[in-house]
């Protein structure tokens, strides 16, 4: 009877067996996918079959060297070949449930392959670059603010500082005198920053102020209590291509898929029915051209 040890046991067992001998080359050219690695009653198992089986493994195993997984995967493929041959001999392919499952799998594979080839053929690196150049001015990361702050330990200290500012005391001078933050030597100047660069409580206030405004109340973060003044506001430039190319690629792919489905529906006659099999009034979506 064929035994099926766990994948973890197989991998751990082969880790020692597949380790290269001392002094052996640590790298080797990738084997040709057409190389035969086993025959089962005359049916060949190829290197390409082993690679495909490895790609179906969980992530923690998939990235292991092929040499580590090779023997275990060939054993599994041999066992699979034997069971599939036996299933054919028993004519399990004629089973209605098997046929239904195979049809569903075939539909999914064909659908995914069709859409993937449409996307891969059109969403190239060059197409993504052109899309970026076209849309980069709309990809702005949002505004930046240049702010000063005075950081103190207690709310009472911060409230007292706000009173001094309301009486005309210079903000930068107060920061140099009272702040416990590292920016005190620059009069509390933090330079320009994006909303994401600061803690949410700090950013929410800083980005709600107008140029020249001081926060009306102290702002608490894990570092203490802040009094904030916004010195300047500017729109951030577009993000670099490397930062947004994956999002652009996904968006372009979605657009292509949506357009292709719309085109296919436009070329088809689609009729819809109720759960009782009766035609739905006005449910015909389109007609062939």
C-alpha cells in the first residue's frame, strides 16, 4: 500500500539528503524541462512536471531549492501517475460528478488564461510608463506642510505656551526656550512633510491649519504635548514611477478585462431566466451584430 508522508516530513527528510557534498559546486545550470526523470508503466515524468508540482506547493516550500524538493516531488508524481492510471482503468472519468468538476476546472483555466494573455500582451512596461507620463499630474501624493512645533511634557505647559503666543511671543523663540524635542535648536522647524510622515494625531491637526495658523489646543502624542504652527503649504509632486507602477499595472489590467467583457457581451445574445426557468421580462441584454 502506498504511504503518503506529510510534505513537511518529506522536505525535512530530503534537506539532509539533498545537501551538496563539501567542495561541490553550489550552483548548477537549470535542468532542461524536457528531461525525463521517471517512467511509470511507460508514462514519462519530466523535469517540467516537477517544476509545476513545486509551484503548487505552499509558499514556505515553493522557494526552497529544487534540489531539496526533487526526490520528494518525483515520488509524489509517481504515486499520482499510478492512482490516475487506476482511476482511468475503473472508468472514473465517466462519473457525472467528475465530469462536472472537470468542466468547471476547464472553464476557470480557459477564462484565466484568456484574460491573462490579453493583459500580458497590452500591459507592458512601456505601456505602464506611457500611462504614468499621461496621468502623473493626477497621481499627486497630496499636499505637504512645513510646520514648527513646541513639545512639552504636560498639557498645562502647552496651554501656558499657547497663552504666550496669543500675547505676541515669537513661536520659534519659544520653541528654542521651552521645547524638549530635537528640533528646538531650529526653532521647532520640522521642514516639509506629508501627512503619512507624522503620527495621525499630529498630522490631523497640522493638515487642518492654514498657512501661519497655530493650533488652538495642545495635541497629544506618545512623545508628549505639542503646540503646532504651519509655516507653509505646498502640493506634493507626482510620486516616482517605481512607487506606483504596480498599482498602475493592476488598474490597466482591470480596465482591459472590463472592456473585454463589455465587448464580448455586446457580441452575444444573453437570455436570463428566473429560478423556475421562466424568461425574465426585458432580460435580454444584447444581440449579436
